[in-house]
């Protein structure tokens, strides 16, 4: 793996860990009503999507690391940054409670693989 790509995966892992830590006590009600909490979660999630866009542009990353739901994260980023006044918090809640843990597993595998070879 190229060093630049490893750096991007490391950033993605950092943002995923940040979001996961912030979301430790998440409830749909808290997410929908606590604006500072929303902002603290949406930033790292949006950055994950931004990195997904950058990493899959003109490369084979999406094919090589096909266990990551690249399209889902790219689309989620677009929702966060372009539909911010009409966010569906049930979708955000689902991404945090279902997609984020799966992403973390894949990113941790990539991180371990890169750092042991």
C-alpha cells in the first residue's frame, strides 16, 4: 500500500474511532434533539465520507477493499453536507449503530495488515 493511501486509511480510522467514542451513549432522541451532540458526531462522519470520496477517486481502492461500503459512506457524506437542514436522524442513527461498527472492523484489519507486513 502506498504511504499516502495508508495515511488516508489512518485518518479514516481516527475519525471512525472519534465518532464511535462520541456515540458511546447514543440514543435516537439525544441525536435528534441535542444540537451540539449532532455537530460533534456529524463532523467525523462527514470526514469519513470525504475520505471515501478521495480514496476511491481514480484508484482500485474500492475493488481491493470491497468489504467497506464505499458508496454508502460517500452518499452519507453528501447527505450531511448538502441536506443539513433536512437530516433524517433515524438514518444517521442507523449509520452510527450499524455501519460504523462494521467500518471500524474493516479499518482495523487494514491497519493491522499494513503495519505487520
